[in-house]
């Protein structure tokens, strides 16, 4: 889902792996088997495998099981397919998130609440995107100055690169697209290799400060013909002013 300004090809990083998985899927066989055949995943020294959800032992936390076995429990469901496709494209970052989750579980155990660090890790995993863009555009988005970001600086989106990562976010875009879908966006410096940069900076302390800004994806040029009109951004139920 990386895109360039006026033509956001947001699913591009995942299309090839999705096609290979579909081609490898045998009728009546679990999704996990097709994924292992089509998209082998290596995250550093970790050779990841996808396994049926039933392989997750009762009472063991999902993230702890992945950390212990290098196996990802996978249901035959679009949500889990998208999760696997992200593993195939960004294995180092997914591995980092998993190790961080498992570390928190080892430190605090499993309780009725995940705690702030695990909440932040889960939110990143499910709903994050990152943006590499000119400073003026980033500044306008940080301030929720939607008119400047999407109308005045519209041409700057041709220099921007938006990458969607969260698999729940992508599921919403695919299965129930609507105007209010919002990504939690992290800014990555222009020219940086995004995955390695995020692995380095996503410490518990940084995660606690949350994403840089929310981004209503419907506002991005190219989402729909309607957003070519400045009036599209007057909907304050979607393009909300920043809380002061």
C-alpha cells in the first residue's frame, strides 16, 4: 500500500504475495499451508511459519506463542491473510513488534488489560501507516490543517510516499471502505529506509508518545473524485480540528 500523491497504489507492496498465495491455495486446504508455500518469511535468524489457529495452545498468549515457536497462528480469514502478507513484506518490523509484545508479557504477565506499551504495539500492528513527505506537508498534517495539507499543498503529495502497514486498517479499506477510515501515521525521514528506521525508533518510550497524527485516508489525493473539491474537507466529523 505505498502510494505516490495523485495515484495512491496503496496495495502495491502486497499484491505479488497475495497472487502467489491465491495460486498456491488448494481447495479444502488451510490458508497457512498456501502461505508457507507461496511466501516464505525470514526475519533475521527467524524462519517464520504460518500454522492453523488450532495449533495455539489453550491459555498461551498469541504473541508469546509466536515468540517461542516462530509460528504464526492463522485463521482462514481476510484479517489473518493480510497479517501474513505484512509479515512477508516487512518481516523485520513485524518481528520487532512481536518480540516487544512478548517482552512485555514476560515482564508483566497476562492480565485483564494489556498495559500502555502493549496497547501501543497492538495499535501500530493493526492501524499504522507511515509517511515520507516534504516538511511543509508534514507540518500541516501535524496541525490538522486539512485545507493546507490537501488543497493548498496538494501538489506536494506527488513528492510524498504513504505506506499502509496495519492489517486491520487494510481490511477496512478492502471490505468496508468509507470516508472516515483513519490511519495512525508515523513520520519517517525522506530518504530513510523505512522498515529499519522504525525498528530502531519504536522503543517503549517512543510508542508511549503515540503516532505523530491521525490521517483520514479519504483526504489523500487520488482516493476519490470527490476529494478534488475543497468542500470535501469541510466535513468536520472526519477532518477534525486539533485539540488544543
